C-alpha cells in the first residue's frame, strides 16, 4: 500500500512541475514583439527597441506563465487572470522607456 501512495505522490509532483511555465529567453520574447509589430502597420519597432522592451518585461515581476504567454503570442497572449490588468501598463512602460523619442 505504501508503494501506491509513494507512486501517486511522485506522479502528482511531476504533474505540478510539468504544468509550470518556464520564463522565456530574451530572444524568444524579442521575436514575439517583432512579429506582433510586423502585423500592425501603425507600429514601428527596431530589433534593438524590441530587445529593450523584452529585457524590461523579463525584469518585471510578471509571472513566468504570463511572460511565456507573451513570448508565444504577443498580440493575443494567454496570461494569468490575476495579472491581466498589469500586462498592458507593463508593456506601455517598457515601450516608453525603450522606443526613441
């Protein structure tokens, strides 16, 4: 019986780890930002500006899950519900700091 409990606990632990998102790399997030900008003719972002925005976002306190969502699809990211209201201001602050002006 204890083997079954041990196996169950091990499997549950693996499922929790598998469900956790990893923080994306700066390159992954930069590429997602550039792809989103390419799809919107009103936005012009250089590689350097996108890398700066990515760096600032990765340095923020947004979760790994939210950052992974942004890296997968910056236009329509899947983010933590608790962070939805914080994503747009974080992106706006990063863009304001990184885009020449």
